C-alpha cells in the first residue's frame, strides 16, 4: 500500500509533536519496509512550509529567547528538505486547480490527486477526523495503518514502478516541455534522442521510429526486399521478425536455433542460402546477441546483408561492440517491457551506411525526402515526441540498469543452481546479456508454473508455439519436427520475473517455489 502524506503527519514528524510523532514516524517507516511509496503533494508545499514555521514558533518554551522569524523559516525549510529526501512528489495537475467552490480547496485537491491511482493502491495518511469520516475508503490514521496485518510484497513480472520512481521528476518535466512547445511529431526531443542513442551504440546513424516491428520493416524496405526474395531467420522469436518479411511478400526461410543460447545456429545458415537469399535476420533472444561474428562472416562470403533484430538485446555487448552496431542494419524496440522502454510503442534503426540511412529516413515519412515529393513508397513510421522525451530520461539510467540486470541474472544462476530439471541460461563467451527476460529450461514446465503461481509469482512461457507451426505461415508447408531444437525450447522454456531492481528478498521465493517448497 502506498501512502499520500497529509500535512498534519508531516507536522507530527518534523515538529516532533507529542504524542503523535512516534506513531506517524512508525507508520511511514512501516510503509517503506513493506515496499510502498511515500508521496508528498506539490500543491501542499506552501502550506507545509508556513504550517511548520508556525509549529516551530509555537513550540518555543516560555522564557526562552525565541529565534528570529528568518531563522525559524530557514529551520522549517531545512526540516522539510530532510523529510522529503526519500519521498516522491506527486505533481499538481491543472484539473486539481479550480477547486474554489469546495469548502476546503486544499482537501479537495488531495482527494482529486488520489483519484489518479488505481483503486486500493494508495490511501491518505492523516489524523484529520473529518477527512476520515468523509472519505473512509481513501484515508487511514497512523494507528490504523500500523494495526493492519503485513501484506506480502508482490513481485511484478516486469517492475516499471521502481524505475519510474527514480526518474519521475525528469519524466514529468520532459513530458510537460513537449506539451508546452506542442511539436508532437518530430519535435526537438526526437533528434536529441537519436544523437544520444547513436553515441551509446557507436553507430554513425540512428533513426527512431514507431515500433520495433516498423524498424524491421524499414530495414527490409531499404534493402529493396520484395516478392520472390528470401530472408533467413529463426522460428523461435516473436512473430514480428517473420511477419515483416511476409508483409513484403518475401519468404521467411527458417533455420534452427542453438540448444544453449536459443539464438540462430550459424552452422545451419549456409544450407539455407539460395540464389534468392537477400538478407539474414538473426535475433538477440532474451537479451543476448546471436553469434554475429560468425553470421557476418557467412554473410560476407555470400554478399548478403545482415539485419540484427535487437528488440531484446539492446544494451548487450558482443566481443566489445554494442548490439545494433554489429551488422548492416540494427533494429530495436522500445516497447515498455524492453530493457530500454518508453510508455507506448517505439523503436529505432542503426546503420553506418549513409545511403541506407537516407533511404530509411525517407521510408519513415511516407517515402518523402522533400515536402510533397515521394520518390519511394514508405510508411508512417515516426516516433512520437512524447515517447522521445520519456526515453531521454530513462536513457540516463540505462547503462547502470544493464549492470544491475546482469547482477540479478547472476543471482538467479546461484539460487537455481543444482535444482533438478532446471537449466539456467547460457551466456556465450564474448557476450554480455541485458536479460530482457531470465529464461530457463525446465523438465516439467506445468509443475514449475503451478509451483510459482501458487506462491503468487508470475511467469511466462514465451513463444510456446514456434513460428513455423503458426497458422500465419502455413503456406510454407512446415511440419512438427522440422526445427526440433526450436520446438524443444518452446516446450520447456519458462521466463521468471526480471527487472534491474529485483532484490535477494524478491528472488529467494522464486527459487524456493522452483525447488517445490
């Protein structure tokens, strides 16, 4: 349970008001210990300052020479600064301003602010009896809060809340900048983001776009791939990888994956090459790059471009180079659950080739290079400026989050080591992974899922039906058994909760559940 802190509670703690200070402080600490978020409302800032100033002035003992007003005001500011250091600020929105018809405008603001949260997700911590009577479901006193039975800390499959709490001020500032300048399409944040992404990856060009799927589509279109052409890819991936090939009326040619990394098996590529092969599209599944060194060598031998589908591996390294800088074109996704995700759909393409970059820039805006001139057929593939603003703020955390993801993955490896029937992820020498998902193989997936779900732990079996067995690709004529490794992985893989901010306390119950405990 999260708490929005009423002014009276702040006064209890900061002014050490007896007998309430102890209970109020204990309630706040209890919320933090339970993994809840403590909020202060920006709209109460002036009230907090002047109310605390008055409390300090009133608390001066008789006969003691009182400090000057300036000293008391500075003391109030210092106390509030210290109190707010580990709290989140809830912004005052325009909708919460016109409340003058209310008997208590500030009270009305607080109640409206609570309305932004999901029901049951937050309460106002207060000692105001009238508020508690008027809003019994939205308010709670410190004493009541401390009497509640402990609520087990939920483990999200992908925890976006912890990250958002770290960057909320910058996120809100960036979003409001866009709202104020009003350039919602191709605004200045888009260009700034592309420059920073290119620098991060080490690529000459970066073009943001509307999704990871459109990134792949733009790459194929830039290479003039169309009817009758073939593109080599894998059957164990999200459907977008092969879908974009089929959308251009080209043929997805599947090769099996490796049994250890679940990525494209380079040993199987050359047997799939024909005179019609126009590209190879390996996937960095679950956060680890495919063996791009060997794949590129095979591609050079046959003079075939390589498109890296790095929707899950953005941020990972392959022999010291970043994912998306490893081939002719690198493509990634900024879907919210990705290691670097926005709050909607988004993606990007990367290349060192000037001509391809220019071509993809045209494709992204309906084939247009000069306004109203369309030498190419293109798509509406632009990234919204609001999403660029979100990504700019989250990019600041991203390198550190990649390191944290690695730590979480290594901790899972240790906790799960030795559990019968469990095979933990294999990281190929020369690779790092960003663990877009932590995916293991389990001898009895159904039992493992039941054990986890009984403990309230979410899990997902991704790509349980590989692409060659999906109805969308029935015309390719594949049968069960055509790609046995992909089918085995699809039958036994299971992804566990994963985010940079998982702790030992979060991961130990996962391991315990998989042990059957």
